């Protein structure tokens, strides 16, 4: 080894040590962040130390996650990593595929048959506890099946259609009078019409509109034609959940449209647990925030009560995930009252609520992924405060 080679190695080693030292100092001096705007999630806080947590290993695990979340310039490092992966031809990151035409597509893992059975049994039990309440189940397919042709070659993705059929068949055996609303055909035929966001896991308002029409057919009500709405673009700078989760950058943002009825009618929206009342289904201030999809019903809440001008109409209960938020505004044209419950936040008894409010119909609306991730759906007949 020549003297020059030794010099280069010494300089490289010293530079690396200086870099590591500088990053350590920066990490100590940088205040912890509670929330990542780019990832749209709460970050881990410094765990409390105890001898018990150290001995059990939980302190080490929690501290490792804390250090990862609070690492200085985290967002920049994530961007560098995914950019490097793209150059190397890698098409997946954190369970998200980079598909054709700039679509980010979340992978779907088919659930175990026991998971399907548990959820259908929970719905069946709730049905038995609430006789006289007509029920509809809608599980929305995602881009993993609707836009399967845009996935990278040989991407291992579960069969959503097979799982949807499995749920429908199990429900049919347990309780034939529960109506399963299959929106896959209606969405698949419109798959080239921007029915799904490119950077987010939700359907667009157009996708929600087509699902609404399929639901109306099952409910035997006449849907509003698209011409009955003024379609208003409220932003073209929406980077959604999959953009945040994957770390893929340099993608075109999405636009968000609102379908505003040409014949406006008054309504009241009450966020029950927060004690707040408004006269709009939309929270336009959220368009200035990272989670712009929260423009619909101000995001997710335990219980939202919507009262419309159709005083002679029926009362509807919606149990849902965030997919429902952009579909519910269409339903205000057909019901006098709509109660919207998110079981992830609602801690009271749903059976008692149904008995007290005397709903005529109930809609369970989830995207198929969340339906199997959300364990609260298993406790439809129970109160979390019990």
C-alpha cells in the first residue's frame, strides 16, 4: 500500500468519524417531534426507563423505535433511500408498490379463513341483537385488484375478489337477509376514470359516487345523476397516505373534487363527543394541512350525527372506516338522519345506540384491507367501556 493510499484511508476514516460525531450531536440538540407531516403519523416518544422494562427487553425495542423516528433529517434520509431504490429498479417500499402511471398501490394479504369467520359471525351476532334493522355490507376493493394491471410484474398480491366472495358466502349462510353490496363490478368497469387516488389508499369522490349508485340499487332508492352536482376542484396538491407510508417521492400530486348539489338544502352536522355543530359536510380548512382527505367530515370521529331537510325520510346508521367519509354526502339526499360511527373511537354500546335511535337501515362500509385490520369490528355487540 502506497503512502497516498494510506492517506486516503486515513482521511476517509476521519471524515466518517466526524460525520458520525456530528450526527450524534445534532440528534441530541434536535428537539423531538410529536408528529411527522410527511408520513402523516404520530412519532414515538422517548420511553421511560425502568429495570423491569430493561429486563423484559421492551425498553430496548421501544428505544430503538424512538431513535429511528426521531433521527435528525429523517424525512430527507427516507427520500434519499427511496430515490436510490428507484434507480436500482426496486418497485416496493414498506408494503407499497410503485405502479404504472405514478400509482402507488398498497399490497393486500389474503386473511386467514378464521379471520373471515370471526368478522362475519360478529355481524351476524349484531344482526340478531338488533331485529328489524335492515342491514347492508359494503367492502370496497382497493387498487390492488381494481388496478392490478398497473402493478409491477410478479408483485405478490392477495386475491381481493376471492376474499369478497368468501365474506358474501359466509354471510349468506349465517344470515341471508343481510344484503352484501358488491361494488367491484361497478368500479372495475370505470377503472380508467380516476376512481382511485394515485398517492392515497382511498377512492376519489368519483369512485365514491359510483359506489353510491351501486348502494342505491340495493336499497331500492333512485340515485342522483352526476349532472345534479356541481363538481368543484378544491385542491390539486394532495399527497396521500401511500405517499407518506412508502417514502416514494417526485410523484404528481392528486386533486380532490367535491360534488356539490345544484339544489342545495340545509343540514346540520354534529360532532357528538366534541360538542361541535356545523352546517357543512366539508371542513375546507383541512385543505391547508397534510391530510387533505380530512376535508370530508373533518376526518374520523367516534359519532357524527347528520340531520337533513328531508324530515319525512328514514334514519340510517353507518358503521365505517374513512372510505365512507366521501360517500356519505351523497346519502344525505335520501335520509332524514344519518349517524356515523367509527368503532375505532366509539366506546359505547352500539346495540344500545341502535335501540335508542330506532334506525330504519344500517350500512357497514369498510375497504377490504381495513375490514381485516380493524379488530374493533369484532366487538359490534359489546361496549369498550364495559
